[in-house]
C-alpha cells in the first residue's frame, strides 16, 4: 500500500497525498505560508522538504516536524482516485463528543425557557462543515433539521450534528480520519474540549483502493498516534472483533469522559451491513427505472421526486415510521437516506451493483428491544449474509430486553417470511459473535449471520484482513 513503516518514519506515497503538479504547487505554497512558525529550522532541511514535495513524496516522522500534518490533511480534498469498477460500500464511522470547557454539566446547562436553542457544534458555520467534509473527500448534498440535531446527506454517506456530538459516516475511498484534528480545533474555538472519540469500520472488501491513512487498521492507528495535533489529546486504543478469516470489525476508542453522574449514559448505536441482497429490490435503485423529468420540473425537483419514489417502492419509509426523511437517489444507481425522529437518527446507504450489492442501516434510537426492527430490515432486503454491530454504554445494554448478539445461538436465528406464495422463508444463522468492553463502560459487539442452506458457489467478499 501507500505507506510503509520504517523505524519511526512514515513514507507517504504520492498516490495517496499529492498526485499532480497543481497539488504539488498548492502544498508548496501552504508550506511557505507556515515557514514563519519554524524559523529555527535548518534551511537545508527546508530545502530537502521542498525537494521531497517536488518528487511527489513526503517523508515525515510521526511527531511534530517541519511539515505540518494539517497540510497533508487539507491536500486530501484535492485528490481523486481513479474508479476501478469496484466500490467500497461498508462505511467508516467517526463519532466525536465534546464537553464545555467551563465545566458546566450539559444537563444543568439546559435552559427551560429555550429548550430547543442551538448551541455548541450546531453553531458551526456551513463553511466549517464544508471544510470538514473536504478533508474527508466528500461534499454536502442536502440537509434536514429538528430541535435536537441537523442531518446532512453527503456525496458519500452522512453527517449528523448535535449540540455536543458529531457523527460522520463515509464510504468508498474517503479519508475520514483526516478531518478529526480539524473537528477538535473547531470545538476548541467554541470553548469545547474533547470528551470521547470513537472510530470504527468493517474490514475492507477492496483495501488496495484506499487512500492514506486508511490502507489498513495498523496504518490508521499509526496516523492517530503520530499526528501531532492528535496523539496527546486521544490516548486511545484499537480493537479487533470477530474472526480474522471472516468479516470482522475494527474499533478505536479514546475516552476522556468525566463521569460525574452515574446512570445518565445509556447510548447505543445499532448497525446492520447487508451483502448480496435481493436482486429484484436492487433494481429499484437504478435511476433510469423512473420518469426522468416531468413537465415543469427542475432538475433538483426531479431528483427529489425519484428519491422519494425509491424510498416508497423499497419499503424504506416503513422502517422509520413518523420520522422526517431526506432521501437521495444517485445516477446511474445508488441511494442514501437520513431520517430523524426527536433525538434519534436513522441512515441507510445502498450500492445495488450486481455481484457486489450492499445496503446498510444504522440508528441510535433507544429501543428496549431491537428484534422487530432487525427483522423488518432483513425482511426488506433479504441478503445472503449480514454483519450486525452494536456499540453501547453499559447503562444502555441494561435497558435492552432481548439482543441477538448475546442471545443463545438458538434464539439468535432470524427468520424472514417469503415474499410471495410458493417461496420458502429465509432463515439466517449466526455463525460467530464477539464482544469486548473498552474504556470502562463502552461495550462493542459484532456478529455474522449467513443464509441457511445457501449452496451458491459465490465466494463472499470481505475476507481481507485490512
């Protein structure tokens, strides 16, 4: 891949960072603008650094150096990887929580006279959010809001902004971790300090397509530990859940939480990643299956109409009853959706290509039991296999009644009724499960389910260890 660890140095390949002359010039200009911060550096060293940039390679140690990591992070937004005919559907997820610097408890800071007033991260300017997305190599397409949160559909997945928490999910070859230092800095400008960071993803299906620092989980950890704006602030740990020879889940957690009031932490996030789903359903997510443009419609109105038609045709609207929806259909195929209901979000992302179809469903809704929701999602998509993950505080787990990730193997079986007469119901068996408690009270669980009696000769994707 594009990075090699040689003693304590990192070698950044031009393919992952600066792959053309224009980007070389942009980075050189940024380095020049920052030279006043390094007046005590040796001039020869600076010349060497410029020469390295000109040669489209950057050599930097993992701790503060003449070349600021921020320059490399900003450059990521200008780089485009050639499409290889394969798309990495499973998302990278970054959740960052903050607390007020003045030490005021977020619950006692609640203002009953203005219960829905925006505060904290929701005061960020749109230009700030665009900068965050640019570092991750994605863009904002649309948004919806309620009194609790703002939800943005991205060109690659989703962004959710609460007063003191931000969640970003990106798929494909995005560079999600490169926005973390900027997020922390923007929080500092709002008088917020870091409280909790969680980064997670499934092992890649096409790891060789990824850009730095996402070539492997080891590379991601090296980046987090080596970034001069991150390594002192995070002090986190990485974990691998699940069999290394099958689908598995990587998790990084840095917990700086001050636990002053026990019992308040009952958060949980459920994610279902489905592979090789129903081909008939996949057809619904091809843009040309719908009337392209009606008389009097603008282009954006046509996209909006088709997006809601896909939502209704697939039955996705029934998965989030009562929620405010923001769907997006893509050309020639693909679909993303955010939905919000009070303090909860739902998000779905679908790549329907034959032979590599993928659909994900995630929510942070606090339910006593997720059994019905899980069954409905799997019934809608009828995949050949799926991966389920749950990240929850211990308090959240105690509130749950029934959990297929901890139930016995017999009760973890999921049965899906037939779509029509003459068809057999689908039965999914849990093939493995893993769990770990990290940073005192954060419980991470993952399990793999496969279709019983699936005699296809298809080799399942997702067997890379990266």
